[in-house]
């Protein structure tokens, strides 16, 4: 799968170092590698409390999907994100189905964006209880960063288990 996007503006070519959509495509590829690696574990190992941010590998992985789902609701002014609790995912196929659902939502959102869609402004209250103005691109960068943050946590936990994590370098580096 390849996501190709271009920004065309009259009389002007906009050059972007890395478009946020490329970062999200990268995350999707790497997410699949991690899911396949995690799915090789026994279910007991996948759900074992490892005293991490969301306790288990399953919960951390699902949390990252939930963050994407939540922010897509925010951007699309919908309320369709999953309200399922971590423990309600009982088999790997349920986790995979949720992953595929979230990825489909993200692809549809990005495909539907008008040329200036990343610049759309929103006002939100941050964790410091301050009203701040952000753009759709800011939200998507946050979504990217949130997943990378928790991927690092998954890497550390896999290392603690003696498992080499999947490759994840940008552009296969």
C-alpha cells in the first residue's frame, strides 16, 4: 500500500520535508510488524502485567489504537471510537480487527482531506487546563508521536523478555 499525496497551489510549489501522512503510513507499516511479533506470543504472555504504563503488551498496543480512534473522532466530529475495555479483547483476532478498523478510519480521513485540510484550526483544552489553538496537522503529529512513544515501551518490554523487536527504521534503515 502506498499513500501518495501532493500539495498543489496556484503559481507556487510547496515543499515539505516530511508530510505527516508519510509518518502515519510509516507507523501503519511498523504497527503491522509489531502486531505480527506480538501475535507469536502466547496469550498469557501478551496479557501479563509487566508494570508498564498500561500494564500489558496487549493494553499498550490497544491504547495506541484507541488514541488514534479518539483523535479521529475529534477531527471528524464523530463519536464512533471504541469504548471497549482492554480485558474485552480475548483473542489476537479481535485486536487485529480493531487495528484494521482504526487504520481504515485513518485512511478514509486522510483521503477525504481537502488541500488545506491539515491547516484546519481547532481549540482544545490541554493537560494544563489551558485553551490552545491547534491544527489538524498538530493532532496527527500528536497521534504519530503517541504511537512512537508507546512503541519504545513495547521495545523495552520485548527486550526484557529476551525477544528482539521487529525492524522499524524509517525507509527501511
